[in-house]
C-alpha cells in the first residue's frame, strides 16, 4: 500500500478475514471495521489511540467506515447507522478522507470499534443499547456494549478492593467531610468525568471543602468519589493497557507539571514510558481475567504508586505515546487478539 492511499486503493483491498470459520459469534463473512468516535476532524493524531487502531486496521487491509456521530439508529429490530468509507494517513496536515454517505445495517460483516469519549450520559448508554442489537445480529463490538454499560470507570476499580486506596462513594456531604478529616488529605472527583476534569484536592479543615462538595454533589444529588490522597502522584499516574486481559509490558506515567497535582495529559501532565513493576503486574493479574470475561478487549488501568484508582473501558488512550517511546505496535497486538477469536 502506498503511504497516502486514496479511495481507488481502498476499493481494491482484499478482505482480511474472508472465508474464515466463525467463532465467538463471528461469521464466515469478511469483517469491515466501523468506528464510532467523536468527530474525526477534531482529533490530535499524535496521541489518539483510536487513530492508531484505524491505521493498523487499514494496514491489515480491512475496509474502514466512519459512523457519522449521532446516527446510530434502530429500524424495527435492526441496528444501523449512517456511514462513510474512510481512509486514514499518518499525516498531521491531512489525516483522513471520507467517501459517499450511505445507510448501513450492522451485522455479521462488521467489527465495530466503540470509541466515543465520556461522559457516559443517556446518549452514550442508548448508543450501547443499539450496539447490543448489532452484536446479537453478529457484529463484533469492541468493547462489549453490556460491559460499557456496567463499568463506570471510577466504580469499576472498586470491584477489586484489594488493589485500591481507601475510598468512599457517597452523595452525603457529612460522610465525605468525615472521610477527608479521617485521612487528612484526599482527592474528590465526579463519577462521570475524564481527563482530570473537576478533580479537587482537599484537606482536613479546608475552608473551601463545603463549596467543593456543594459543586460536586449538586446539593446532594450526584455521587462523588473521595480517595485518600496518594503523594506518589508526583512520580506519575501510570496508565497500564490491557489487551484481552493481558498487560502491555510498558506503561505511561503521566507526571504532574508545575503547581498542578493532576497527572492527566489533558491537564498538562508529561508522559514518560516505563516498564511495568511487579506490583503493576499483580494489579493487572487481579483485573485482567475479569475484564476479558466481560468482553473488555482494550482497557486502561490507572495506577498511582501501589494502588489502582480507575478502570478505563470507554476510550483508553496512550497507544501512540508508548509506541513512539518503545517501538511498539499496541494496536497490532489488539488486532492479533481480535483475529485470534476467529
């Protein structure tokens, strides 16, 4: 394939999975790759993991289709969407091209990458319900739509309490204040945020704690997670990637910069790749098998020091950064795992 493919090239690509025996719900038909994501024209390809997956799928001669945001549809009992043929290029000035729009039913010929960013709101949940219909019609959905509904990324970590720091989830301000007083210093966050948004660091006697709690709980309406502050955050908030339950050998430590306590790259953190520690591998071994069982094929664990803080299943990132630092092909490992399920 040339470095800058056009639609004439894509039309001639052979199907990667033509005439293979079905397994795990897969059919004897070829698979096309459809992507549900935020607007592709707005991504930053240097750090976009969905883009890395699309590049890998195209390299493997899958046909790519871009699902127009907001067009997942049910017609009778059939899931469908408005889609356009898609080509991608690793070129920050010209990274994608779409073809003519058409309406397409979702079924056995499709591998759907569900990569829309949070918030996991009603619109997101309804999209996963439509994708469950597509799954029952034979499409492979990554990650599993039922799993996406079941796994709030903050609460999911608490399924593995042996891995977590002291944590409380509540909408009651007195209980949350008592937790902060007990541990002296704590981090408070909403259950539906991402990228470090609306995360607060507070301490016992903090005069701003009341207004922080009023803001986060909406006056006692919304649940809030509070965790003991982990001073190891200065060494980085590590992102460990799991592929079908198995950890990639390196993680990306996102290190806070300046007077910022958050390590999230979206909050200005600096990414530094590191090999996994024994503790990292232990945490991955606790979480990985259950994620695999639930159809969570690509998962990002957040680890600070010795503790698991989040289990990210909607649109985990850091592929591009780790690939660049260590010469990896993490999207290739993902597609190897998906193809092994045929």
